[in-house]
C-alpha cells in the first residue's frame, strides 16, 4: 500500500491556530504560504489533488498586505466546480470547459479573500461532479493520501485529499448528493453540508440544482468549519432562497455543548444497500459515545428508500448540468462533439435534454414530499445518526465514468445515506469517528432539520472533544 508519510498527514495546526500564530508574530503569512506551496509541490505529484495554481499571484497578495480578517494568511484551495477563481481555468472537470477562464472571483472566493485567506489554486473534481469518486478524464485520478490505490471520494475528492495530506488546513468543497460528506468520510475529515440557501453561489444563479447542491468546506476540525460558515453565509441581498440566521455565530455554537439530545439511529433500509459490518460497528460505537455524553439514542428504520429518492429527484441535478452544457455550446457556437463529454456524462446529457418539463415539476414536488416525510422524524428526534457511506473506501477504478455500467452498478451504494439530505435541503455532517481493519477512515453522519447547522456543530464539537481526531494547537 502506497501512502503519504504518516508524519505529513494533516496540518500541524488547524486554520484558526495557524491564523493565531500569524497574528501573534510566531510566524508570518509569507512563511505559512511558502510552506503550503512547498507541501503542494512535494506531495501533489502523487496525489493529483491540485490541478491549477496561482503561487506567484498569492505571494504577491501576501507581500502587498492581506485584509485583517479572522483567517489572515491561511492558505486555501478551491474546488474546480461551479466556483470561479479569477485567472484560473474553471473546467468543471470537463473537456468542454477546459478553456474557460473566468476574469473575476465568485462571491464565496471573494469572501475568503476578505477574511484574509490566500487562494493557492483549484482542486480536482469529477466531470460536473457526477461521480462519488474523483477520476475525470480531463485531469486524471486523484489518490487517497492514506492509500494511493484507493479513491478519495467525490465529488470534492481533490479538496479532501489536499486537506488530508496537509497541503492546506481547509479547502472549499460542494455537495449535490454527498460530495462533501463522502470524501470527508474517506479521508478522515470533518465535512458539513449546510442547509439549502445558507451559502451563496453568486454570481452563478443557482437554478434547478439549487435545491440540492450547496457550497462549504472540508476541514480537520469542527471549529474551522464553523468559522468558515460564519465567513461565507451572510445573505446576499436579492437571493431568492433563504434560511433562518442563528441567534449566535456558528463559531460560538460549535464551542458550546448541546442540551441532551434525542437521537434517532438508522443503520438499515427497508429497501436499499446493506451497510458493511465494519462501518456498522463504527456507527454503533458512535451511538454509544453519544449515550455516554448524556444523549438518548433510539434505533429506527431509515425514513426513506434510496432508490425512490434518486429516481424522483435526479432531474434536479441532471437538468442543471444539461443546461450548462447547452449554454457552453452556444458560447462556442457549435454542436456537441464526441469527445466533449465522458461516456457516462454523455448518456446523462442525451437523457435529460429530452426530458419534458412535466418531469421537472414532478421532481420539485417529490423533493418537498420527501422533505415532509423525513422531516416527520425531527418531530420526535433532534438529530438523525446514520452511516455516511454504506461501504468502506473503494479502490480507484470501481466508479469509472468511461464504463457507465460500473457507475449504474455501484454509485447508489455510495450516496444512499447522503443524497436524501440534498433533496430535502437539510444540513448533515460526516464526523471522522473510526477506522476500518485496513486503517482507512470511516465517517459517521448526523443530520438535522433545515436551518439547524448550529445544533450539528455543537454536537460535533462535543464529539471532537470526547474523541479527538487531530490536535488544534
């Protein structure tokens, strides 16, 4: 098994501690950024997590003086999927967009910069994010730093591998069906998918995928995730979709233990993939940990059927990517070529371009119905506890978009526990609470009702204190 050296896994400091060391004069922003660049240059050839860089521009920004924000001098990477960094290709993992270079930052990237963060580059993503593994033909496979033969997950696999290998302490990620939580689980990271409408996608209007796909980050610590959510989640005036603002900051909530919670434990479906026994054992240990912290855990059957959720709501994502392809072709002034899209993506495009408008209406209605059905769980329970992924970290090549049959055979297994919370818009997080017999990480998922990120972060902070997975200072 090829791995990144164990002593290089994870940053020695999380983003908050790193910013404090800069603020206190223990180090400088220039030294921190130089070190991050050196780590990328050392480890990225084995990982293929970072696909485009702006090192000279980043150093120039440091030397010119960074904004005095809460994360001044902290390096960050941005996922190459619907999030633009001015001057870098915004390819979406697709050959069709390989030559597209935006001339301005997305609003979220601008917010990172205003917080003092230093953007070093972009990270690998599967084509249009349509895979639970990061293996696009355009940029090639990204490797899991804990076993280079294994997948880092997807679609935020490049960001997760970069953080897990310690290239940067935090990285932007996005989640349309599990794409923050799945790679967080497979790389031993904390990954929170916020509520629908919490983080802006501006200046790209969030159309039909908006009910499902959201932006945030993968981090090593809960407090980093909470502070980043505070930085990124201020409502942009005119935004059509909103979610209640918490009474306290997310950083404050993450530092507070929650009240005793009633937690519903679901580890099996009435009709769906079976959970790997080793994953199941880790989820059950997480439940026992919750009970030891004063919470009540009650077993229940998962209140959804994965196949039905996927079948009924898939057009929300499928049509959005289809429109993106059509708009790109209009800009290029030509028809789709045979090698523009990967085989699996091409099949999806042909399917969704012919879908009637009535199917879109039904999918939107189904998403609300499923939300009400799952939401009924939160009338009895504060939080739902499940596996993040039903199986352990797969080898690279299992989810191969050049062989669509492999995606159809295996993909649903990896998103069975996660995608429902994209359809409903509810927040969910993967917490790194175990490892399997191969020494590879296994995440445990917690979900809550819409707008309850603060509750999840409070619980995550409590779990982190009880069973820490990295040091923070």
